[in-house]
C-alpha cells in the first residue's frame, strides 16, 4: 500500500539526508544579496502525516541567515520534507494526491482515517494540484521535461510513473524534482 511508505523510517532518513545536502549546497553559495557567509538559522516545525516515530532532528526546517550585520538576509533552501507552510509533510501530500487520483470513496475514507487527514483538506489539496500548481511558473517550464505530456487530471500519478525504481525511489525522485515548489521558492 502506498501509505505504508509514510511509516518507513528509512524513507524519512533519506529525505532528511537530501535536505541536509540541499542546505549545505545553499550554504556554499553564500548570501544571494551580498555574498557573505551564511549561518544556520533552522526553525522547528510540527509536521503531520508521518506514520512512524523519529528523532527531533526530523522536525527542523533547514534555513540559513546572512552573517553580515545590516544584511541578515534569510536563505531557505529547497526541501523534500516540508511543503511551504503546509502542516503535512510533502511526501504525505503526494501520497494523498496519488490515492485521491485513483481511489474509490471507500478506499479514500479508510486512507484519510489512517493518515489522520480530513476530507476537506484532501479536497483542498486536490483543488491546489488542479488549479494552482499548473499555473505556477515552475510548472510552466518544468512540464516540458515530461514527453509525452503528463495527464493533468492525474498529475501526481502521471509524474511519478515517469521515474524509475521502487515506489520509494520514484517518490524521492519526484520530491527532488518538485523541491523548488515544495521548498516554497517557486510558488
Ligand atoms: Zn547578506
């Protein structure tokens, strides 16, 4: 079952490692305003939709802050874990979208109970994938990476199908592809 991935600690450890890499890449580039060094300015999140217990390091959003007095510009690197300000993890939002695109009402109800997300939230996300996501500049450019074009009515599933490997590997590839959106930079 797709949702069992959300209970897989190894999967979440991989996402954390990816976010650590993205944060160190951003740190190497320095402040995008003045090129000064960046310091850690991580902040705590309380993510929902993770179905296993993990250490507190999983609840920190990596963020950086310019070290120079008078600039202090914040740089928040892309993330494979935290979907902008949304409380549910990016992986959970994708799993819900995949299931919503293919599910019967009964299966959907069981799933929302299992993950602990209400129907209104599921429908709000569906509207986001259908109405907001296709209009953002990132997707206007990035959709060209998919040939033939992906079916907009089952967008998340269609994108996932274009990556190779196990479900976990394809999910990480999709999260990596969407990282600029998930991290909030491209919204
Ligand atoms: Zn600066």
